[in-house]
């Protein structure tokens, strides 16, 4: 029976990265001259997801493009792999060099210098990983099986990390769910849908979950989101739209 290695797919690794590192990696991805092909793919994917024109995505400031990519739930393995590679080459060379030294593989500042390299034995790989601060143990220890809060329900195989549990307990609202939609992506999606409703200027029935409703209430009030806006399941909430403003920029949405 083959071992399931799906947890090590680039997209899974990307979504497990802390949000600050993922944002940093996304920022560098957009400026990396070696990532041109993946940048084109990312622009196309983001445009389709957000109902933007491709040239509108290209024209976005670097900060916003990085934010959208970091929170993009539909990122492909191809884009994630390139973003991870470029991030490590730019910011984690010392770690890569240390790991290759422990494996006895020749390198130039973290880059393997020989064209053909013999496969290191498993025990040496384990030792090298241990020298990097017990990486494998730290990753395994970061998972908890007693607290599960994914959209798939309590029987889901995905468990949230301890830091997520702590954030929930502290009442934080800006949470990036492991394997799910990030806070930045949710805000962008709700904002786009809100723009659509402002243009229509007529009553609309929206069936959604508590997260989008919370941000819609904040947009209606022109303020930051509050836990007071959270609603119980199967709750009806009426939100009054402000008067339409002239010159409002309208983008399509998938909300």
C-alpha cells in the first residue's frame, strides 16, 4: 500500500505557512524574474476568481496582489511550488545550506552545485532534519486532534492548529483557516459583492454563513467588523444599503 503524501503537496504546504510568511512569499513571487510563467497563471486565476479583467489584476499595486495571492483559496500546485521555491531561495538560503551540509551534499550558498547527486539514506535525512531544530517533530506537534473546526464538520480529517484555537478563544476575527479561505480573500470577496449590491440598488436575498454577514454589517456601518455582528445559524439579518454614490467603481463578484 502506497503511503499518502498528499500533505506534502505544494498547495498544502503553502496553506500551512504562517500568514505573515505566506504574504512575504507572495510579495517576492510577484517581483521574481524567474517566475514569469507562474505569474501569468496567477493573474489569470485571480481574475477568474474575482471576476476582474486580467489587465486590472496586472495594474494592482504589489501590496494588493500579494494579499490576494496569499489568501487565494484556489492556488494551484504550480504557482504554490514556484512561490515556495523563490521564497526559500531569497530568504532561507542559510537553512538550505545547513540542511545540505548535514546531508554531505556539495552546494553553493544553498544551491546544489553538482548535476547528479546520489540519494542520501533515510537515516541521514532524519539526522539532518533533527539538526534543523527537530522540524518533523515540531510540525507533528503543531496539530491537535481534539479541536476541529473546518467547514466539513467535526468528523473532518483536517484539524486546526493550536494558534488558531487560541485566536478563537481570544475572540479574534481575522483568522486564516488551514486549507480554507483566508481572511484577506473573504474580505475581498464580500467587498466585491457589496459593490454589486450598491449598483443594483434594489432588495436582495443573500444566503451565506456568518463570516460574510459579519463583514457586510461592517461595510454597511462604515466601521471595522465586530463580534456583535456574528449571527447564530439559520438567522435572518436585514442590512440596509447606503445611498448609491456617483462614480462608484464596480467589479463583479463570486460571493
